[in-house]
C-alpha cells in the first residue's frame, strides 16, 4: 500500500507543477495583452499563417515590373 501512497503523492506534486505553469502562462498572456499584442489563447501560436494579407493585381504587377527591372540591371552589369 505504500506504493499507492507514493504514487498519489507524486501525482499531487505534478498537479501542483501543472497549476503553477498555467499561472505563469496566464501572467505572460496578460503581459502580452497589456503591451498590445494578440494572445494565443486558442492554442494557435502562428496566427500569421491563418490571416494572410491580400494584394491587388495592380500591386503584384508593380512588384513584378520592379523585379524585372532589377534583373535587367543585373544582367546589364554582367555584359
């Protein structure tokens, strides 16, 4: 029966550690919220992957034109 008592003591110790960790996470989340950041309360740590920015076709065309211009300039230097 001493084994059961020891296992229950270990369980109690681990449950206490879990509660302490939860309190630390709550404190960190409160600090993030206070500083204006978004909390990852839903468990999704990489929120940028779920909310992607959209760029217009005109914006993509400008970026493509600028890149082509940079490549042309680089190729001209090589000659």
